[in-house]
């Protein structure tokens, strides 16, 4: 696996990887940025959410669970001093689906967090990671999750 970040201007970069996709990277104006892309630390959290989310969907599919809605929300706390690593991460799995079995969802999350997700394994070296599962039903056909 390879990745590259190329400088555009000021504090703006473009990241690419083997997949060929691009991700804009930037930062806040207070440190010279143009607020025109993801902050690098945000990408760690997006990576964690994507990694565990893909695991959970794969496992639920094998368990023949029909998922109609799935969000993975991640919140993190960091140290005040540099290098400002994550110290606590909270992951909430918000799902919906007809006849979704909570036990199947719990097992899928457990397998992802303890066995399959490399993002979880790496970040757990510096941060306490907690999770919560929320199963919701749509209101008027729409999901309203805060």
C-alpha cells in the first residue's frame, strides 16, 4: 500500500493512494490554512469509521441481516500538548433495518472491534475506545439522527 500527499499552496495539500482517489487536506485559518480540506487527524477518525463500518456490514450481510440505514459516528478527545494524540474515542453505530437482530449487530461490532478492524487495533494503542449501538426506526420514511 502506498500513499502520497502533494502540496498545492499555503497549508493546502492533495492526498492520493493506490486506489487513485484524491482527498483534499487543509487546516483552519488560525494556523495559516484556507479551510479547504480535511484536517489530517479527521482522516484518522473517518478511516476508523469506514474500517469498522465495512466490517460490520460484511458480517451482517453474511448473517442475512437487512440493513436500510447505517451511520458510524465518531467523537475523539486529544491531549492538550503535542503531539496531541487521541486519548479517548467514542464510536456510535446507528442502524436500521426490517427485523434487525440486536444480538447479530452486537456480535458484528464485537468482531470488528476485537478481531478485524486494523484502524481500531492501531488507535487503541493510544486511546481508550468505547462504542454504542443504536437501532432506530424511520419517522415518515426519513431518519433523523443527531
